[in-house]
């Protein structure tokens, strides 16, 4: 199991760079260094976490020496601080014909399940029932999405928008979060977009004081996640799975 823990990696800064192959008229709105050797996450599983003592992070809520602690009642959902959605432009790219393409990051759960299913088809993932996809999105702590928006000159209001990337996280809202379903349209891979999306999710989770971040990775993308600060099998800990055997 891949885990990221407590100490945010130094690379958690605004992302993206020259690797999008910009023309002179292109404008990068979310700059930083990226690793050019990027791949999208597919389906074989290995576990990872961010560097810090794993068990210490799990036990961080347990007092030593049998100390007594006065515990405040847990906050209600209404009292809990709302995780505000974000939306901003990662990349703006101009074409010679005047067309402008914007790559927009959003975290407000603006994901159409039919578009998501089509994106899963593009990366070769097996199909899942649409009703379960919708439920998974609804029950996630955070859903990050990347959309391509194309604008033609003189055709304001007639924009072409499509989903090109997504990732989501589940959480206990206190200690732990797990990132799932990281995928990027194959025609947009290798440009740092997946890295930008995952780093933004990590930063948001850390800002919420959630320090133990885990995910499952296909063997082909282990290096990608290690470059983001994740560590495989920390302290020899293995991910354990139970599933029905019919």
C-alpha cells in the first residue's frame, strides 16, 4: 500500500511547467517543475505512503502513560468546517487559428458519470455500474477533475468542454485519507496534468490536518507516485485484501 504521511514533500507547490510544449502565445498559469516521465494510474495494485513514522501517525490520537484527557463531543456535520470547492485555470494554450484551450482544475465534484465512464474506457479500465460510480463520487471526501474547455474566436458562449482527468479521495475527516481512481485522458498524458492534480489533492488534505494519505498503484506507475513522495510498504507494512471467491 502506498502511503504519504504528515510531512508534505517539497514539491507541493503550484505545478506544471514547460512540458506542455507551449507556443509563444501560450500562457502557463500554474507554474512549477514537473517530472517528464509521467503515466496515468491503471489497475494493478501496490500500496504507498508519504515519509514519516507510520505507526506513530496512526497512534497520534492515543495518549501515553495512561494520561487522562478531557474529550470534547464530536462536532456535528453542520459544525464541521466545509471543504470549499476550488476552480482555476492550470494551462491556457492558443492555436494559430485563434482557438484557445483552457485546462481547468476543479474540486467541487463537477463530474458527469457518463463522461467518467467514457474516460475509463479510454484508459482501458473495466466498466462499472453507473449507479455505483455516482454513489462513489457522492460519498467521496474530495473529487478533483480536469476539464478541457475550447473557445473559438467570435463564438463566445459556444464552448466545447470535456472531462480529461479525475481523481477522488475518501477520508475519516480526521487522520486518514485514501486517493482513488487517478486517471488522465491518454491524449493529455505526459504533460504534468496528473501530477498537478494529485499534488493539489495532497496539499488540500494536509491543510485539513489529514496527515496519513494512502493509495493503490499499478506496478507501471509506482515510480510516478514515489516521485510525488509516496513510499511503498512503509516499515514492511503490507496492504491486505479480502474479496469474495466464487
